[in-house]
C-alpha cells in the first residue's frame, strides 16, 4: 500500500494536482476512491507505461542472452533444457505431479543424449588402462 501511495503522490505531482491527500485521517480513506474515480484512466495508463518499459527491458535482456548462449546439447536433444526448466518451476510452485512428468521427460532426453554420445564418440581401442 505504501508503494501505491508513493506512486499516487508522484502521479499527482506530474499531473499538476494542487492537493495531494495526506496519509492519515479521512483523506486516506478517500485515496482508493480517488484512484478508482476520475484519475483511474490516467493512473492505469501510467502503470501500463511503467510495466511496458520493464517488459521491454526484459525482452531486450532475453534477446541478448539468447545471442550469447551456447547450448551444450546438439539440436535433436536440446528439448532437455525446456523440460528441465519447466520441472524446476513446477517444483518451486509445489506442483509435484507436473514436476514428476517434466522431470521424467528431461531424464529421457538426457539418456538419449548419453546413448548418442556413447555411439558417436567411441573410446580409442588402443588405449591401455591402468588400474
């Protein structure tokens, strides 16, 4: 509520509102009515601009990270990342059934990749092992 109040004060100063309600008394109760009343559209537009700016920054950061990222798993096995991240999000949200399903898919992708690695990169046959 404090952040909302600060945003209201900043909004009132920007729009040239002469009287900014105080934090106490009857005017504090009128605060919600003021926001929902005649200033709702302007307040909503301001909040939307703030959120759009933050979203734009996040999109730019994600695009930059995608360009810099080098995936270790090759193309047919890269779905492992999506399943693993989805499983971690489900675990954080407490959705155990969805977590188990996503983790099973991630583990299957990992096992397929491991089998591909074993077939593609065979060890040298002339290697002498010391025990």
